[in-house]
């Protein structure tokens, strides 16, 4: 599959064609609608269940090719586990699993959203649709040759058969924009750095005007006029210009303070003069995962017309070694006036964020700021690829983010901040230095950022382990995860609309 599936809805009862997908639980019974359809094959199905030792567990599936009497090319029975215990994130996974069961070349599939003893609500159907959409994404725009045996990609329509078609369509109209936001973020992360340089990233962000986002692009001249010298210092060795993009969506009450999202957008992080080792350096094209998430999120909020005032700011630079590059030992004056001694030019993300956080706080006086950054390798050592690191000066915001993480499956784990860590980033020559040594590397990075948020409620998400190169899941097979779009959309939905 190379194009995301097209989602459609139909009322229960229509004759299915193509691939038919039905749900069952651990009792191995079917909902009434599924039962009606399956009548001609029930006997065969129970033999197949037996022969395959299929238990109906969530994630399990049973496949029958060309079952006689059904008029479909294939019947897929998907297990859901315990039907009564299904959470939205389970339906999302289920949608991903369903899409994964559709063989290449399938033009049409019907999933009967029906469970034994439980109704599949419109929201749950929309969650299934979202999971299928996310799973079917692949980034193959630079593949010009097909592998042997590859079929031509075909457009696939997945129809969900539901009890209440208009309600399901309404629920999908709310979810589809979030899916588009995730896919936009994945595209940005997957793009190579020679294509997605800072000016090109800014142009892609500008395209959000189509969904009603107000987009303002600050170029090199504007940034030096403003005084973002910490950010510009990072870009000094690159032939690429830098950009800060301000995206505004005003769907809330006029005059209401906005919520603010800030993203690290290093389109390539070579390390600069403190150059990285060659092995794996290609992954640093994804060092803009934070900015990608903020862009995808702003798309989602605007496209679903969220009742919130939100502002997204992304700092986009390239970090390269060069005769003009910043050196270890250099001292820069940030927008805040605080001075920073550069110890390691590879600790560049915090320098970018320092200026953008300060700017966001000063200009927008937001209710809160959440920043996302592929900031430290140390967070991968600490948490692996399952949880993002959460650092916050505000317990309420922190609790809301943890809850949104549980709800969406984009999980965050709170890490400590504390004045005790401050001495690790004290500098002999300036107000602070940009690294705090090996120990607690993610914490000292967060402690550094905290110096640029003042009293604003703030949370920092270190997404180095989750934004890219994380293991494939039921809803993502691509290198770039688009991580955080669903998390932050949920945060807004649950706490900041109206
Ligand atoms: N972009 C990297 C962090 C990173 C590492 C992201 C691996 C994704 C995967 C960041 O700019 C960086 O280089 N951090 C340094 C900080 C150190 C020099 C204090 C690191 O983690 O080694
Ligand atoms: Mn770096
Ligand atoms: Zn970096």
C-alpha cells in the first residue's frame, strides 16, 4: 500500500464485496450484524477457528481465502479480546491491525463494526478508521524501482459498516484531521535534509493557511533584528538560512490567552564542530521531530476547528561544521539577555529552544507552553522508545499530559527538575554553559530550558526516543512516527476547549 486508505461509512446490511473483516471476542461469538452475514460459512468458520487455535485475543486474526457462499475474496476475523474492556486506543490499534491484513492490490474492503454483546459506538468506529489510515501510510516517494513481485499500488477504500452512519461520519470528521496532522508530521520527519531545509520547512508550514492557520515566517534578517543570537549561532556554519515560523489558530474566545507549542526543528544535526561519529548520523535528518509535531498539531486543531486559541512556534536551523561555524568556548547572548558559553556545539537544540521559548512567552503570554524536542540521546538510555521524557514546572499540566498519554498510547514519563542540578550548568565565563556533562544529561538539558520560560506553566517533552526510528507498531510502519500530534490534540480536547 502506498496511498493511505480512503475511509467510507455505510449502514449495516449492505452486501459486502472485496475483503470482509469481522470482529470477534474471546468468547468467539459474533455480533448480530456479523452473524447475519456469516451464516453461509458459520460451520466452516468454527472448524477453521479450531484448526488455527484462534482465541479471539486482541491482535489475533484468522484469514479465509475465497470462502464459498459469501461473494467476497477473503474473510478476515479479527480478535478484540474482552469486548467490554476496549478503550479508544484499542480500537485505534484494531484499525491498524485490520489495514495490515489487507493484501496489496485490494481495491475494496468492508469492516463490520459490530461486537457480541456491545455496540461499537460512532467514536470507536472513527478510531478504527484512524488506525487504518495511520497504518496504511508509507513514505516511498523516492523509490523509483519496484521490487520483483510488487504489484502496482491501487487506491483502497475501506468501508466501515456501522449502526448509525451519520453519527460515525460526524465522529470521523473530528478524527480525520488529526490523522492528516500525524501524516504531515511523518512526512516532514521522513524527508531528507537536502529537500527539507529550513526555508522549505517554512514553506510547508505556510501551506497551513489552507486550513485557516495564520502563518508568519521570520527569516535571518528578522531573527537577527529580534536578537535570537543563541538560535542563529547554531546555524552559523550552515549555508542554509534559518527560520522561525509562528502559526496561529484562533478558534477560542477572542482575547483568551493562547496555549503554546514550541518545536525544535534542526533539519540536520551533524553536531557542528563537535561533530558526531559517522555511524547513524543519517538519522539526524529527523532532528526536527518536535517542529514536525507542532506543525502537524496546528494542522489538526485548525482542520477540526478546535475551540481553542493556539499558537505553534518552530525554530528551524541546520547545524553544520564550517570555517564560519560556532566554536566550543564561544559565548552567545540569547534573546533573554542571558549569556551562554558553548561547551559542545552538538548540544544545539537547547540553544534554539532558549530563544523561541523566550520569544513565545514574551509575545503571547500563553496559558502554558509545551515544547517538544529530539533533545538528548540520554533520554533513550533512560526510557527507551516506549515513553517520552516529561519535565515540567507545573503539576496540573504534567498530570494532564500523563492522562492524555495514557488515553492515546503516546506515553510520557515524568522526570525530575531541581535547583540541585543547576550547578552542573554553571559556567566560569558566562551565565550558563550549554552542557552539564554525561550524568543526568536529559535533566540538565531540561534545567537549561527552564531558565527561558520564567513563571509560565511549561512542560518539555524529550522525544529523541519516540519521534523517529522507533520500532514499527500496529499503527505505524514508517521511520518517522509523527509522535505527539495525537497526544497534544487530546490534551487540548480534554482540558482547553471552550
Ligand atoms: N539531536 C541530538 C539528540 C539525539 C540523539 C536525538 C539521538 C535523537 C537521537 C542532540 O542535539 C544532541 O546531539 N545531544 C547531545 C547532547 C550532548 C552533547 C550534551 C547528546 O545527546 O549526545
Ligand atoms: Mn546535537
Ligand atoms: Zn540535535
